[in-house]
C-alpha cells in the first residue's frame, strides 16, 4: 500500500512539471530512508540499539563489519541472506508456554 502511494506521488510530481532529475533525487532519498529504517528495525530485532548513531556512523560500521566478515570467506551478500533467513525463522518461531 505504501509503495502504491509513493508511485502516485511520483506520477503527481511528474505531471506537475518536476524534472526527471528532481524526481530521481526524491526516489533515491526514499530508498535511502527505507533502507536505514529497515536496518534499524533489523538491528533491534537482534538486540542492537542503534538509535544513538547517525546514518553515516551506521554505514561506516556496516562497511567495517562487512570487511571483517569477508575475511572469513563469506561475502556480504551471503551473510545478508543468512541473516534474513535467521530473522524470518525468529519471526515465525512461536514457542509453547506451559
């Protein structure tokens, strides 16, 4: 639903006469903000409170972590896939309480 709203906003801006470069900047900003929000929520899921860090600090720390993971022979993409699978299994986990 949110994506649909976003697409309508983009179409509206285009019809109002905004230049393609201005619309592209809006799209890039939206993607960046969405990515950072996703990262922050995933970090909280794993118990890391990153609310005190700026976006730039998070990006720098992620780059450092990616380089350290790569030293083990695992690519950043492979680690990301593994973490997404772990996240999904944690979401689906419903323990029985006695």
